[in-house]
């Protein structure tokens, strides 16, 4: 069972905030922004299911249009809107025979030449969720029209010629070209009719924009911008087709990075994006929820392996609460999430911590990684990233953010603060690997040896206390301070993310982690 099914994610505060944003009178276009994988689609589905007495939704998924030309994209948008209107809300539209004489009489003509309806129904069912609506639409169409040959005889000759021309254009671009004027006016009429009959606001939801290939994002944004031209009604912010609200779902920060890469930093990004929202963008930030429930999320993860590493994990996390190891694990997951280097989806996909005991070839006593907390922590973090290099990249970027924040705030680590306790624990457990593994990862550390060691990866001296070896032969180190020179009294601050990243790299070089 996935963690999403076990963990009840209540986001009442976010829902209330979004509904307040949505209900603003003149807020016709909304940019709903949040990191990829943060649960935007799930959240919006939940909100509009709860608010179904106020809103009816039409959903578009631009990833389905990415390979089509700009002209075809617009026609496919109309096709998806039309089929959802009839497939999902046909009973509220009070459909009449005249509706179809304007729309799809030409498709009906084709039935006698080749089985058009079975072919079209089979085709649209391949379109996923929207295809299901389209398939339902075809069924309703057949039931409503009845005998197509008789229906055809009722059509004026001049209208027949126009519709036959329309068929020619469809056949010229199979599945893409639709006559704009007829379809657009019908969609607008249906939406107006649906609003009156249901007494609800009609919302167009354009989802998954952040799933698009960068080459297609702005091309499709430009196509969507045609929704807001003068063809609309001023009562709904000139939204084409008369939608009361149009919601664009994406990650603004990611879009900005792609925009600046494509057009340069000197180009006005805000001016480009302004046309996609009428108020300020809505920031979908559920990181507060994760922070408040990180322990619950971790508790749901299985550790059913009988390794030394799992035994250590269970003692430090499952059995006991408030251990340095547990605090470090929670802090790392939350900080990676806050820095947008980990998302809620990835966090909830991991449901089992398989922690292996990897032999340390440099140790004569046959010790393995199960005795070293830093290796266990890094094994856990690797569950959330596809490669070690990607994890290291995110730790390095976190280190830069940490340094910038510390520099901007001129904030020294408070010696009595929780972060100081965490900071000392991180360096302490990293000492065996980040300094001189051949010397420090061993049971031969002798009494009277100097209590400092040079750390080439951080270009400083690490001062520590070494406790007596445990029966297993493991020496435990307690970090005291770091200095530029061995005899300097003044200590320097180390970046905890950099310490973890450098340790990860050493473990890769040693062949311990991959």
C-alpha cells in the first residue's frame, strides 16, 4: 500500500486560502503555482469535488498537445472542451437536434461510407480521461440524433455544402482540423446554457503544464493566451468561450528558469506572465503540512530487514524519540523539501527503507557500514533520488543556499540552539570518512594520539574527542571545533550540507555507496 493511502493529508487551511482567492469577484484568470510533484492535481481535484455545488470544471492536459502544431492545438482544445461539456454535463445542457446540425452532422454523413462512429469511439477512448468523456459524447450523439439518414434530409442544401467542405478539411488533417467558427460558437453557447441551467460557475482547469518539454511550454502558453482576446465577454475578463474562471497549473519558479535560459535575464518575465492571471499568483505551499507530519510519514515506512543498519535505525528512530539521528533525518528531509529539491510525491513514494550492511575493506575487524550513522543516513537519502550524483548536486545547492542565508543574516550558529546540537552531530559522525578513513575508520586509534586531524575535503583541522572503542571495535568521535590552522584558537563554522556532500563523495570513491 502506498503511503498516500495510509496518510490522511488534511490541508484545510490551504483549501480555505485557495477558495478565498478563487472567489474574489474579478479574479478571472488564476496562476496556481507549486513545485512539481507537490500534489497540486490531487489538491485541486479534492477542492472542486468538495465545492461541486458551486463550480463545474472542464480539464485540459497540455501534454496531449505537445506534438501538434499551433493551429492543431487550438482545435484539439476545442475538441476536448466540447466532448467534456457533452460527455460530463449533457443532461444539464438540454441538448437539441439543432445543436448537432451545427456541430457534427458531417461526421454523421460518413457512417454510410465507413463505420465512422465505431472508429471515432475507439480512437477517443485512447485519449485517457478526456477520451472517456469523448466516448460518452459519441454515445449521447448517436442516441440523440437517431436515424442519421433521415436527419440528413432535413438539412438545407446550402448548409450541406458548407458542412461537406468542413469534412474535407477534417480529412485533410485527420484528428486535428476543426472548423473554428461553428465549434467555438457552440462551445460558448453550451457554457452559457450550462451556467444558467446549473446556476454554477464554469471553470477551465489547464493542468500539468510543468510536465511539458521546455521546448513546448511557451509555444503552448502562447496558444492559450488566445483565450483572453476580445472575443470574450467583459463579464468574465474576456475569457474566450465565456468561462467564469481559467486556472493555469504550473511551477512559476521552474517556468522562470526555463524562460531566462531561453530568452535571457534581461527580458521582462513578469510582463509575459501577467496575461495569465488577474490577481497575484496563488502559491500552493504544503510544506507546513509536511513539516508538521514528517515524523508520521517516517513512522509509516517499513524496515523489515534484519541487517545491523536496520537494527540501528529502529533503535534510533522507531523505538526512541528525540535522538540526534532522528532529528538529523527529519531535518534533512524537511530542508530538502523547503529548498524545492524534494517533493511530496517523492517523499510518499518511498515505503521501505532497505538498509544494507556494506563491508569496510579497510578495517581488519570486519566492520561494516551498519555501525556508522552517516552511511545509514545517506543510504536513506538515496531512496529519494535516482542517482548518487543527483543527491550530491542537491546537497551542494543546499550548501550554497545555507551560506547565502547565513551571510545575509550575519547569523552565527547559536551555541545553545538545536541547530548547534545538530551541527556537531553531523560533523561528529562524518569524521571517520571525511578526514582520513584509513586511519579513522579503525579500531587501532591509540590513546595519546593527537585529538585533531586534517580534513583535506574541507581544508581545515577537525578537533575532536575519541571515546573508547565499543566491543564491536568502533571508535566514536565527538566534534569540538574546526580551525584553519592546527594551533588556532578561533574556530570556523562548517557548512553541514557541505560536510554531508563531501562525505557522500568519499563514500562513492571508496566504493561503499553508488
